[in-house]
């Protein structure tokens, strides 16, 4: 059975720089928000591949000594996040494998939708799989394409693959980047001195002083080697399906992806929301951090002052151990706390980026209510989420999405607030104009351009693990 465990990943690669592993470390550091469970780097010195990966944060896994053991002028790296119960080092990427012509490493962001079908076929032909990751299917297809240079094998492998992928491959001499024809996940290309960088988001380039050249196009395969950058468009063109959720929650506000700066889009979501759902209020309060840009937009448009009524503890890590018994039940306060003196007796507009299961906003509102505001109006800077994502964002099954079975009024009652307003789909689209038709809105419409995985096994997996 193939898992959906590539969700929410970040990838980064460097070609042609003396400090390739160090730069990749920094690139991953900037992309840490895309995955906190494991991280890995594979480097090449032209003769061999060198790998290090582990569970944890980039800063915990890599230090000077580890990075020294990753020599060479090119490298690729990966950060991975999974909410699935068990955490496994064997699922940490990049994967390194040997085939008839040498070694190759692969780092993948996205989810394939036909991985199980392909895996069944490959197994019938005698392939043996080590794990459950859908990325392994690409590896087998690469190895099966038994002629031609690596870039041709990559193209041959990807011809059969459906779904979302932004991929990096590294062999001894070359770095290859590929983005699926729909372009679900972002992938950007940059330059640093005489070398090149490729990554999920431009914020990684900013950190290392790389120049952003362009986005890698949907369906494009880019080969970087001693002769420079070579671009291929080997696949039939397809309707673009950029993930709108990157703008709502996932990407970093300082990044430029899908033709827009993320912060500006998020701020505009707040402006639209103020037009669609005005409120009589004394202050606009962001839910930090993800609600901040939209709250700024809402406050600006409505003329209602922005106040920090909720403070976030930025040092809450994955390793927090909740004490037992008497001092337990911290609930949401571990991460967020209200500023009681600022909120008391005030009419609030509280901004958040999204409601998924509804548990977070419910807890947050309980905390806010304890500070005795006069009124609480919640505004959400995206439409109700009614469908799971099959392309790389970790949303739970449909049944767990509160908006798939409850009306806005029912959700308002559930979170105990005076009013609740979601941004409309039309309003959302206006914020990413003029290329609004290039986006996937599946989580808001339940309509998907690529069929979700059809086989029962994989659907079961989504239900069990996510
Ligand atoms: P909940 O409604 O309790 O499931 O939590 C929703 C909150 O989690 C949102 O306000 C976001 O800040 C955050 N969030 C939304 N989507 C994701 C995701 N795919 N992974 C992690 N956190 C998310």
C-alpha cells in the first residue's frame, strides 16, 4: 500500500558552489515551516554521493561536523512533515539509490494520485519495494527506463506518473528539477555566483543571497550541469492547478510563488473579507502568526485599529511534554495567550487563516472569551474547507472537516461567537487575479482536476493515517 506521506515538504538544491551543503542547510532552514519532522541533505563531489538525514529540525540535525561530511559543489535537501502517528527515519528524504549507471538521490514535494496503480504494475513485473512512500514508485520507474542519460530516464519515469510533484534529483554530475504539468506545488530557480539554486520558495534564496531567476514552469524539467541550465518541456500541456492553500496558510509571506508575493495576497484576502463581512468593532485582532497579514488588510480596509490581542510563544517545539495531573490542561495557552487588559469589554474582530477541523478556533475563542470581551466576530480569510487535498497539503478526511457537514451558522454556534464570516470563493479568486484560473480550489469546491486515488487501499490509507 502506498502512503500519502510526502505531505507538506520543502525541497532545496544547489549546483556549482563550493559551499553546496552549507547553502542547502541554510535553504532548508528557511523552508523549515514546510516540514518539521525530518530533514536530510545529499551532496555530490563529482565522484560519489554523501547523505545525512535524521528526525527533527534542521538546526538539530546538522552541525559543522555533519556538514563537513557532505563534500562537493552540489547538493539537494528535503524537510518533511507528517501528522501520521508514527515517525519513521526510513521515510526521511532525500532517498539515495543505486541503479545500473551509478547513484542518484531524489527529494519530492507533493502527492501522486496513481502511485498505487503504478506500484501494483511494477510489483507484477518483479519490483521489490522497501517502504510505502509514493516517491519510491518514481525511483523504480527511473531504474526501469533502461536507456539514455539520467534526464531522459527522469522524463520517462514521470510520463507515467499522475499527481503533484516538485522534484529534485542529484547524481554525481548533474542536478535535475521537475515540476508536474499542473504545477500544483511551487518550485523556483535562482542563481548564486557561478552556480544555481532550486527550491520550494524564494525565501530560501533571500537567506543565502541568491538571485531569483524565475519559477520552474509546470511540466518543465530542468537539467543543470557543467554546460549550464537546460530546459525541457516533454509532457503534454495541462490546465494549471497551483495550490491556493500555499497562499492561505502554507507558504512563507516573504516568498514569491505562482506569480505573486504571498504577503500581498494574504493582505488582500483581509481587504476582501472586510468588504464581504464588515463588523461593528473596536479592534481587529490577528491569530498569530498565520492570521496576521489578513488582519492587517482587514484593519486597513475597515479603518478599525489593529491590536495584538493574542500573543504567541514562538519557542513551542515539537518536543513539549505536557505534565500530567494537577498542572495539566494547558490547552491552547501553551502556544497562544490573550492580552486580557487589551480585550476586556471590547468588540473584537478576530482574524484567522482557515478552519479545518474547527478544534483550534474553538479553543482560541474559549481563551478569548475568558478575557471578557463585549463581542467577538470571527473572520476567516478563506472559504469553508469541504474537501480533502490529494496533492500534498495535509488536510484530514472529508468527514473530519467541520465545514463539510456543518453550516456556517452551526460552526458559529460551535465556537460560541457573535458572528462568523468566511471569505467567498469569488473574493478569494479576486486576490490572485489575473491568473485566478490557474489555481486548484479543490479543498473549497470538492472538485478535483485529477481524480483522487481510486483504489480502496489508498483511500483507506488516507482515512487511517491522516
Ligand atoms: P483546526 O481547525 O483545529 O484543524 O486547525 C486549523 C488551523 O490549523 C488553521 O487556523 C491553520 O492555522 C492551521 N492549519 C491549516 N491547515 C493546516 C495544515 N495543512 N497543516 C497544519 N496546520 C494547518
